């Protein structure tokens, strides 16, 4: 099965679990007390907010110094923090999205290719954070070197089929 088909199938599965789309077959039943953090592989809509405004809109009760500190912790410089998200690189945009998830109380993370566009240092910091995370993680990744130390169970989608029986 071509890798793009696998990517579509797995992204569809994650979106079905989240209730963003209807499942292809069957139904999804989620628990009552799940607080889910979702990292979408690619965000298609343009975002003209600055990084500061983006985080403030999500967390209005924190002050500017705390917003800056949270973004810096995710590897963004002052230049990035004051820039509009639309002009950032893919990796910098991912760091802003990860900042939102890190600062939200969750007990389940659903991560769709979280390492895409991240540099080596950012991947190591993300790995460290995920290893310390106390909730459950459902992650799609094509990087065994990244997920091996984190995962307790691995589903190899290359073994899946697109045949309907």
C-alpha cells in the first residue's frame, strides 16, 4: 500500500476517534472523563495572529511574561514570538501548536506526525516531554528513533489492507 494511502487512512482513523468526522464503519465510543490534546499533522487555514495573540486567545488568564516564557520553552525566539504565525516555518508553526497542547490539562494526547518539520533539538525536547507525560498517548509517526522509547504498543500500518471483506 502506498505511504500516502496509509497516511490518509491513519489520519481518518484519528479524526474518527476525535469525532471530527464520522467513522467509515461502525461507531466510536469515548470515555466520559477524557481531556484530549490533539496535534493535527497539517493545519490548512491561514493564521494571521501573532504567536503571543494566539496563545493569549487560548489562555486569557496568563500574563504576557508567562505567554512569552511558554513559547520560549517550546523553542521560539523573541523574533518568532512577535511574528505572525503565517510567516513562520512549518517547524515554528508546529512549536506554537505544541505550546497550546503542553499548557492544556489533558489525560489523552492524540498526535498526528508531531515531529514533521521539527529540528533535532525540538524533537528531543518533545520526546522528553512525552516520556514524562502522565496520560495516554496515541501517536502516528514514521520515525522509529523518535517513538521507540515512548511507545508501549506499536501498530504497524504497513500491514493493514485497503480491501473490504
